[in-house]
C-alpha cells in the first residue's frame, strides 16, 4: 500500500465513526471495518484503526452509561450526553487531520481494549 493510500485509510478509520454513528449509533463499526480490512496491509493504518476503534468503543460505553444514568435520575444524566457527543466529534476530526498529515495521534483519553 502506498503512503498516500495508507494516510487516506487511516483518516477514514477515524471519520467513518461519524458516518456509522448516524447510521444507527454504532460508531465503532466504521473503524472496525477499516481496521479489519487494512490492518495487515499497513502498520500505519493498523495503528490508527486500533486508536479509532478503541476510542469509539469507549464513547459507546460512555453513551450507554449516560442513558442509564438518565433513566435512573429521571433525565438529569442526559445533560452530559451532548457534551460527550461534541467531544467525540472534535477529537475524531483532530485525529483524522493528524492521520492525513502522516502523524501518529493518540486520543487524550482512551481505553486500549484492542491491542
């Protein structure tokens, strides 16, 4: 895989989470697909795919946690949900830009489940 293609797929590993979240709320599905297909073709895509996948798993857990908290507190927990959504989008865009520039990016907070 050429360096240009690797940077493009690494960027798409991050951005696919935004598209996947609009198509059913499964934001980890896009990075998972990109990572599974291209992880053996490029170590760069492997790195960014795992970063994006781990971050989106963490964001999915946070979303579910907010919904449960919202149910338990009669809606008060749902106030946190838009904050998490905005942070998710901002960090994904930053990561996509860095990946497209050829830089290795780590999310400021991430739970590295997939290694």
